[in-house]
């Protein structure tokens, strides 16, 4: 089976700083794959490199069996879309929701824009009453739903999710994660999800890579992580940290 996403010895450097050091992974079609690690581990940089937003200095990336060049073309963005961490920063403050959703359709030459916009808003649980609101008129959860709708409107096969709920309140986080699960099942999407929250990754993902200092530490199934069947001390330290503060007797 051809991988949805194949990365071989990917390197990313910013001047003298090497942010990704020969990272490799394979994500199967329809799989939800997680990337975890502390801040600065390189997990978000990996997503940005795939999306063409970080300077790749070595290695290969393939999407659905096709190698990517130095620049991402329209065909790439039809297949791969990204949802960013901050719903406040990823939406243009002077554009209505309708305009935010229309823009990618215009860029890619779709003519059935009305149907696609209505469908996208319905799919993320907002409805047409939100079409002509501005982002400052929306809550954080509603903004992230718009961001997800914008990512889905071109009907991609892969979503790159960079901590899509970390900027949201806990109750809203659960709603957005449930929405993403429903969308993945309905559309048979492939997810690559970055999160610092091991509970979220265990719940949402089939497999995951633990990263530290721009390198792979360990590749695990989510079931093994939940059962604490891990091999590396760094992964154990992440598990301990995720349990939070425990008061001694």
C-alpha cells in the first residue's frame, strides 16, 4: 500500500540551527499519526516542513507516492491542508467567514462555491448564520471550527494539525476533538497531529512518534503508550510529566 505521507531523513535548518535531524516516518492512508515531545523538539517544524513553510535542507517527502519538490504547488494544497494552533492568528480579522472560505475556492478555480461554503459550515457545526460574521465576533472554538472548515473546503486527503485545541478552554477542546474525529471517519482522512498532551494523542491517534531535539526518540502505538509499554527514559519522563503534580503523603 502506498503511504499517504512518507518522510525520509528530513533535515530543516535555520541558519546555523538544525531543527530537524534526519527524521523519517511513514503514515498510512486513513491513519491518525501523532507527534509528541516537549517544546523545541521539532514536532511543529516537521509539519511546517511538509507544508512548505520551513526551509528543508535535506531528505525526501512524498505525498500519496509522489515526491515533493522545493516548492508546493496547487495540486499539493488540494491534497494537504494545515490547521494551526492559534485560531485568533490564523484568520484574517478584516474578512468575513464567507470571504475566508471563498478565497481558497477562488484560488483553485472552483465554481460551485455556494454549495461548498454551506456544506463546509454545516460539517463543522456552525451553519449559514455564521457566514457574514467577522472573526472577532466568534469565540475561540468557533474560530477554530472556521479554520477547520477552510481546511476541508478543498476536500484534501491529509490534514496537518498543529496543536489544534491547545489554545481553547478544556470544554471546547473536547468538542473540537470530537468534531475532528467525526470528520476523519466521514471523509476517510489521514491526520498528522502535533500535541504536547499525551492524553489527546492517545485518544486521537493510532500511532505516534516521540521527538526530542529534532530527532526521533521512539515510535509507538497509542495502545502501548496508554499501557506505559515504552522503551526510552525520555518517553517515561513525558508520561510522568503528563500525570501532573502529585502531593506526597
